C-alpha cells in the first residue's frame, strides 16, 4: 500500500476513535479494557453480521419455497392471468434502455418504426409492464417471511429483556455507563437484528419493488447505522429497548398484508386497526418516554454531556420525526376507514394496469380551440360510476335536451 495512503488511513482511524467522541468525560479507552470475565462491545464484532445475513438469505429462500408458496396455494392466493406482450425487438430495446412508460411523441415514433397503430404500441407497453410486476404469491411469500422474523425477533427481545433491570427501571440503562459488560444474550439479539437488515439490503434487487424503493434503501441504511453506532458506543441497553418497541407493531403489519392478499377483507381491516393502535401507542407514547426522555434526562444523572450524547439524541429525535410522519398517514387512513367503511389502498403498492385504463384515459377531455373533445369509446348512453354522462357520437346535451348534431 502507498505509504501516504496508509498514513492518511491511520490518521483518520485515530481521529475517528478519539475517546472524547465516544466516551463520557473522565473515561478513556484504557478504562474499557477487557478481561477474562468482562467483555465490552467491539466494533470488529459487527463484521459477523455479514455472514449471518447471508445465512438468513439462504433460510429465507428455503422458507419461501418450501413453506410460504405451498401455503399461498392452500389459502387460495391466486395470481392473475396476465396477457403476455408479443415479441417485438424494437419495443423491447426501447423498454429496456430508454423508458418503460413512453410519452406520446415516443409512442408515435415507435408506431411508425413497427408499422403498428399507436393503440397497439400502448397496449404492448402496458402488458410488458405488467409482466415485470411481482405476482401476488411472491408478495404473500415475502410478507410471510417478514412476519415470521418479526414474531421471532419480538419474542426473542422479550425473552432477553424480561429479567433485565432496565426494562422496568429506565434509569438502570445508565448505571455504570459506559463500563457495562456485554452479556451473550444481548450480543446475539443485536446480531439477529443487524443481520436481518443486512439481508434485506442484499435481497433488495430481487424483492417486490414498491413506489418507495429509494426510501426503503435509506431506511435500511439508517437502521444499520443506528444499530452499529449504538453497539460501538455501548448504548446496548437503549438499543435493545428501541428494537423491541419497533418489532411490536411490525408483528401486526405483515399479517395485515397477508390477509389482504387472501382477500379476507374484514380480517385485514381488523388487523389494520390493531396495528394502528399498537403503532401509535408504541411510537408516540412508549418510545418518547422509554427512550427519548430516558436518554435526554436520566443519562445526565450519571455523566456530563459529550459528543456521543448529543449525537445519539439527534439520531433518536430524527427517528421520532419519522414516527410522527408515518403516524399522520396511518391516522388519515383510519379516519377514511371510519367515514367510508373501506380501507384505502397502500400507496406504496404498484397497482397492475389493465386494458380498461386505456378507456379511462380516453374519457379525459383534450382542450382544442376551446372545445372539449371526447374519444369515440362509448356508444351506449349510460351513466358512469363517477356520475359523468358519456357523450354519444351523434348527440350531445344542450339546454336540457338531446339534440342531433
């Protein structure tokens, strides 16, 4: 290695691990030396989460193939029969290299190149997009896997924490900090959570892609960073509380999706209401008191503020802002459900297109020279669901009477 690069890396390493950043005043890394009976969290331990994540990926693949998919068939989850797009090299190249949803100008150009009507080109792209959308059974399998993990993780957290004093007396989170020995059960609990989120990152290219795909990447990266930082700074006790609080509501979210895919509407709606209650209570009541108040006030009874104190509180406050954001969306959905009696669709889901979408698009008027023109797609004089009355090709309504053009 180049000596200059090696020197820069060593300087960066020494700067990053200054004890003033990570430890309270009066504590240095010499005070954190391990012995035969006492072990503290070591940053190198986090590397173990990578092979564990790969093992989880293998377990997930086996679970989805051997359990989730057969279960989806038995529970009546049926994939829609999708018309396949006819092979067309020109359109396929455009779809793969340019855009999956071409604009009007591109459609006209492609129609000329392929010697096809524009409507057939539109239909080809619609069918081609549907071919890339995940099947219902795949969504079901993914939800089953996440539900299984969250259940295991949540009850593992409870089993690990039920006899720990800081679960019942939050001031115990700071007794002896930072010289709090790492217990094996806490180590494995951390590894389980961190490995799971690494596995989600590894499988992102193959998982169901929702509209908030970029946000998912940011969320997974932030979660991995938070877990890793809390481990390195020995915020283990606070970290375990944060993880078990978050897993509590996730245990109800995934079965809600599962029953939605099974078309069990009443069960789905009931579970969503339970999930909403658990989410709002755990994220807006329990989390602020158990974590935020604890970290901001109780910790000051043990040590004076330092960089790590401010940094961890900023991260936890950002997490709480995300809780507030998601809570607003959930409250809005619950409000709609109470008023209308039906649950709104998940805005993250990418809905499948059908040929009826084309007809709905053509109903929309195009303003030309101040006159609203309608496409010739309806020939029967019936009233549509949204209350609008389609115009016949030969008649329109004026002064309350239908007159011949």
